[in-house]
C-alpha cells in the first residue's frame, strides 16, 4: 500500500555486525510496530557469526552486504543509497530510521517519533530513549551534548528511569541508534562525517543540522534497547587505549572542524604539545592505558586529513551562528558539579571500607620504630655528625651533584686509566641519594646508614601486618628483621647496596602483592625492583623469579605487573651486553661500590642468616674461653630455633599456602647466598673476592620472618611467649655485632670526605685531571696499583666493569709496568708513561702488619725517594707522597660520540623512570569511566511542545 501525499514515508535501515544475540529480537520488534516502516534495508557489515546467513526478504525489504570493519555511518550511507526513493511528484515526506542490531524498539516507538516531528515540522532529527538491553528500567542514553571545549557528554546515562527527564526534549544531539532523520536533511548534510567512524558521529551530525536551521529532539515515549556504547558496536571488546583514542580523536577532529579560520592554525599547532601534557596527566592519574591513545589521536587528527572536507561541508550548509546552540551546551559549572559528586561518592566508598589490621600508632608500630632509632643512635654513635664514610665498600661521593650524574650511564669513566662503557646501575641510585643532600652529597650515605635500622623496622612491620591479624605480631616481625645479621653486617662492613636492599625488600613485597589493584602499586613495585636490583645485583635471579610467580598467580591482572622489570632493564641492559661481550656474564652479579675482601661463611652459618664467618662477633668474644669452634655452632642453632620452628609450623595452619610461599622465597634466598659464596668475580688487590651473601640473606630473612609471624599468629595460646622468646634469642645471637664500632671491629669509619692528602687536593683545585699513582704493598710480596684522578676515587665512579676485568688493557698494562719499575731500581725510563697517563703524584700506602709487605714497602720507598725526578712531599694520613716534577699530558675526557650516548641514555632513563614515578604518586580514587547520569543541558528558551509552526 502506497502512502498518501500527506503521510510520511519511513525507511528503516537496520545495520547488523555480528549481532546474533540481538538481531532476531530487533527484526521481530520492527515487524511489531503499531506504525510499521514502509521499507526495510538490512545492511550486513561482514558478519561472521551466521546472524544474517539465513535472512531473505521480499517486497519492500531487502538485504545488502558490505565489507567487514565498515563503520556504522558508512553502513547507513550504503543503505540509504540502495533504498528506493519516492517520486518527486508524489510530494511524500521521506524519513530514515537508523537502527542497530541491538536497538530493539517498543511497538509504539516509530509512531511516537513520527508524532513528535509532525507537530513540530522544524524538527529534522528525533531520537528515542535508549534503555539497557538487560535492564529496560535503566536509561542507557537519552540525549547528547558537549562542553564549550567540544568534549561530548551523554546527558542521561545509567540512571533508573522514573520519567524525571521526560520534560527536557530539546537537545543538541541524539544517539545514532534509533535516530529518525529527514532523508533530505541526511543527503544535504552528507550523512555522518567519514572522519568520525566510531564515536560522536551522531552528535556531529546533529550539530550540523542545528547550524543548518533544523531542530533536534528526544522523544521520551519512544524507547529502544542498547547493548553498549557505539564504539562497541560489532566488536567483541574495545581496549581502554582504543576507547580513549576514539573519543579523543573525535573531540579533536570536531574542535578543528568547528574552529573559526582565525584560530584554526593555533589549534593545529597545539595538538601534539597538548597531547604530551595530557599524556603526563594520564600517568599522574594512574591511567597509563590512555597515554598511547592520547598521542595516537593527536597525530591522527594533525596529519591524517579529513578536517578540510568536514569544514567545507559545514560551511556549505550553515545558516545560523554558534550562539543559536549555546544554550544547549553543557556548562563547566555542571561538569564540575558532576565530577565533585562522583569523587565524593568514590572517596566515601573507599573510606567506609573496614580496616581490620594493626594500627601503626595504637598497636606498637611507632614504638618499635622509635626503639630502632635508639638502637641506631647507640650502635652508630661514632658516625653522628660525620660528613662522609670510608672503609669496607664505602668511599665518599663526588662533591658536585653534576659529577654524580655524569657518572651515570654509558660514557667516559675516568676511573684508573679511563675507559668508555656503561656505569653500574648503582651509580643512578647514588646520584639520586647525593642529589637529596646536594649541599653535601656524601652526607646522604651517612643518613642511609643511620636510618637503616628504623626504616627496616617500619618496612617489616608493614609487611607482616599485611599477612597477619593479631595487632602485636607485626612488632615481632619488625624486631626480627631489624636485628637480622644481614643488616648489621652490611652496615659494619660498608656494603651500602646490601643495606638499601634490606630496607626496601619489605616494601617491594608489599607493592608487588598490591600491584593487581592499582597502577600506583605496580609502578612503585617497578621503581623498587630497579633500586633493589641496582643495589644488590646478586638478587636479580630471585627478583625475576618472584616477578614471574606474581605474574602467573595474578594472570587476570598481568597487564599491571608485566612492566615491573622495565626500569631495571633500562639500567642493566648496557652493563649486561658489555659483560657478555667480554665473555664474563656472571660479573653482572658483582657487588657495586669499592671492592672489598669478603670471607666466605659456611653453609650452616648461612642457614642461621649470618653473612660473615665470625658468628656475629661471638667468635672473638669467646675466643679466650677456647669454646668457639665446639660450642658456638650449637648455641647459635639453639638461638635460631624458635624462629625456625615458628616458620616451619606455619605450614600446618590454615594459611599454609602463604607461609609455604614465604618459605620458598627464603629457600631461594638461601640458595642465592650459597651460590654467592662460590662466585668470585671481583678483584681486590692481588686476589679476588666472593659476592657479598648478605643481600641474598636479606631475602632469606624476610621469608623466614614472614613465615614465622604467620606461625605465631596462628598459635592459640602460646603466641605471645613464642614471639617474645624468638625476639630475645635473635637479639642475643647478634649482640656483639652491634658493638662493632666500640670494639674497633667495624670496617667503616667516619671521614672528612677527603680521599687523598690536602696537598693533592690543592693541586686538584687547579687541575681536576691531575693523576696520582697509588701503590699498595700486599702480604704476598706483590704490589696493588691504582690510578686516582683529581681529589681521588669516589663511590660514584666505581665500576664493576673495571673491577671484574679478566685482563689488563693496554694502558693498564703500561700502568702496572710503570709501578713495578718505580718500586724497584731499574733502567726503565718512566717519563713517557708518566706523561701519557697524566701522573703528577705517587702515593705509597702504608704496609699492613706483615714482614713481607713491609719489605716491599721499604724497597719501593727507597727506589722512588732516590729518583731525582720525584720530590718527597712527606708522610700523609694515607702514606708517603711523592711529586713528579716533569710535564704531563692532560687526559682524555671521552669522544663526542660517548658524550652524545651518555646524554641519550639519561634522556631514556628520565622518560622511563619519570613515567614510573608519576604513576607511583598516590592520588585520590579515579572516577569511573561512565559519563554523567545527572548532567542536563541548560534549559533552552523554547521546547517543541511550546513551539507554534505556521
């Protein structure tokens, strides 16, 4: 039956894209309309689910297929082109009804839409109220608008439908699903903008219709379902990155399209810079998935084209100014009100969550930390007020912060005779520490040592609190972890990296456990992972295994944990490649800092957690009694028994899986420590030394302490007694080690920060590259040789690449030959070597208390002192100093390529660590992605109910 001249003709264009779950219901709903459409065109967008394979139509309905992946707007355009048209002489008002496969309309929807446009002929676009397909009582979308900066807003979304918004009918735009549009308007405006294939196409079309003099309305009596936003139409899943790119690209495209010609170039020039700033904002807001989408959107709009065509289409149809639609935009006041309300609701939800854990202030946490402060002051009292430390693995830091950062990364290193290569990752840690106390960088090292005990107590308290329920158990864990021999031994022997690792391990455990919950925790874990690995490279295997286990166990949130090792990789990759190229890959695990000899403990001592073979200082204390070898192993085993029994007993309780995991971590730590005692890669004088096992024993201790606290937490009655006994026994076992500074057994000592004598320092003020040949007599009759530059070697310019070298370089061989000949009478002419190596001073160190070493020292002193080319400066605190009177060359500072590589490496490191740091900064809970369900457009001057068309 043909419609009369006064009856509008409606052609429904149904777009189907893998819509098997909804298509049949939508087709039935179209057939059940009280006012059915005169024509139906089903456009299949390459469906592969069989939803359209059995469809066949006749008469006024037809099926057309297009290639997969085509957007909704292109499918509608194709459907409009194949749909039959009324003859011009018929005078029929033609309409297109756009329907997606999930937009199942109620029986009276089309009738309500037509009734709305019939009483208001100026309305060219009408849209129904979209409701949730699974819960029709909830509004999915009802009207669209945008802010004054062009951000699209769904006026009502995800809200229970109680008719509260039905009086607001005049809107800026409507959704594509269920849209009824006059066919002549569709064709004159060119349909949906091809540059908006995913989102905002309907809003942009509505805006252009408004500017062309037409009106847009929503019809609350018309209802249709919606299975999701338009960007999910025909897609199984849309990633967060892609969703951000879609919306941001649409916003930027519309901004350029709507901008006046005078400011268009400003918008274009600021696209990429603003995108970079917004990307940083996404990182701060813990939304890293949006970073790639933000940048991709900016580049796509800036260089992808499409804006010119859209501006020409807009200009060709525009009849009114932007002031006509200004009342329909969403004001910033309403956007701010919505954001504030959403944030307050989210904060209330978080703050109301019950917390059943121990309180730091009320349950002893603060007291155990304060006790650790007292312990630190008493134990390390000789270090108070000292500007720097030396001895063991310590040296002062460079006095200039810029020099600290120049020693970071790949480039020229002046250590010894100088070389080009990567620095130790630990150099970056030292640069950060020195920058904190920039006025005196070495002071930061003193602070780390002084704060190590209270910080270890705080971290252990927090870690144990995470896995226990009794409020006093974290105090036991804090005590056990603070008095651990690994920490005390690391402090007294100057193993700074091991101390830092011990302090940070509990926090790494906490952040890695919580990484699945937030990007802040994941990024914090990445930073701590990098710092711990850089400070104690021997822990790399344990850290990687722990990361892999966390990745597998939390595979549902693996996207957050998968990036945890990336900052560490940025630090280690250059060094790893360099060591592999030298054929010494195991040297990657060498301890950073000044090389120092480490005696190897036994397997039993490692099992008790002791990194040194002196039984925590008890061996010397009981030596006069002659009981050391026979009694000490038994006594120490007994003292460790309460902790061990609690840890093993924990696997018998209901939290056996957690305790078992902690014990496995402890076992990995023990295996790593045992392997470290059999790995000697660092040269110290004429010998090599093992890797410091204390770092791995920190992992061992943390695992044992966590398991033991779980065991104590599950003991019904004897828990307080067991915890108290374990703490007392642990403190007794390590007591002599805490007295190391008073018994003159500590390897480190306070210093003024000066490495060489005042005479050399004065010379270095004028010539920072002045070289000092340091000759150290050894107990085996040999000489250890080092070349110091400027004011002497510092901790930040030490390099495991140099300390683990398998052979001497050409310049190193020449240096050894020079030192050997200077220390004995020979016919060797040292002037060429002294000049080429830039050596102006020779420092002969004092000999150790050994007859052979003293003989070597005396022979060298006589040989150098009788050489007319040298002038004796005299005895210094470091030894006998001699000055070479000849001319020397200025040493190299590296090639231009090395300097450029150094800068590039710092930039890469800054980007990676800067991004991780921004993500790690805690922020308030982020708003949910859902758009406003309370924002309404500012009420326009008139609605179509009040309009009187003539």
